[in-house]
């Protein structure tokens, strides 16, 4: 069976509270303080934050968690990612700007990102960005690259296999799903290392198990994949 890489987010939407930090506790703690909440409001410091790390380390989850937290506070957020080929102009109503997958930006997207960045700084709005490489190694226009690197920079690490196993077990228990060690081994060794993808797989398995009235087993996983 070939490996799958399910690069789709959780159906409930990523949040900061739902992020299993593991070795990335410093980045999560920083972002929690930055967004604040009803009990600890903040001014959302305009000093930019940049997250970098390989695929599956949680960059997009944290960015979406930041956006979700700000929206709960009533703030509008500008979001630029590599798939947005015709990005809009900067909107002065935005309380913050989020830039995802900056290492993939086209020349047009780099121009937009720089414009958003400058406007956000001028208006004292926050900027949170993420990419696969540290700022110094980004193949971007120099004025954008240097701005991404002058604030808070965090290197995100992948969760270890025991940590991913613990998260999956906890999530399954919360759903009332019994995952045997053989099923966990199968999920961890046959599918993407991306925890978000594994959680989405668990969500799909839970739904398929309910639909077919069967327990979650390796044969069930194979049956679900064959019927997709």
C-alpha cells in the first residue's frame, strides 16, 4: 500500500488550544501571549513573528490558530498563502496580517506581502508569518526577507513518534474510539508524519466506523481507503 499525505486541516478548525506543543512550547506560549484573551488582553505587538520548520511541524496550524483567536476578539485578519494567485490590496480594517508558506511566494505575492508588511507596520498592526526555511535562507526579495527576520523567530520541530502516538490516543479516547497498538502502528508508519493529517485520518475513520458499525481496525482502514 502506498503512503498517503492528507494535507487537509481538522474539520473543527485548528486552534492554539488544540495545538500539541511538544518541543514547540516556546512558540505556542509566545503566540498565546501575543493574541491574548478575555482574561489577558494584549495590544498585539507590531513586532513581527516568523515560524519556520519542515512540513508537518505545525506552522499552518499555529497561523490558523492565531487567526481564529483574533477573529473571536472581533478582529479582521489579512491572510496570504501561496495558493492565492491574485491577492487583494491591504485593508486598513485588518488588525493583523498572516503570511503562510512564504518560501513559495511568486513575484506578485512577494510584492503583496511587502506592501502588507509595510502598511501593517505603519499602522502598528501585527504580522505573523511562516515558511520552510530560516529568514536568511529564503529566496525572496531582500526587503521582504530582512523584514521577516528582524522580529521573533521560532524554529518548529516535528513531534516525535511517542508524542504523535500520545496525541492520537488522547484524541481517540475523547471520541470514544478504541485504537489498538497495531492500529496506531499502522497509522504512524503508513501515513504522513503530519499530525494534522493523522488527526484528519482519525476523524475519517471515526465516521466510517460509525457508518459501517465496525470497530476501528487495520481491515477497516483498508476498506475505507478502497471505498474512497
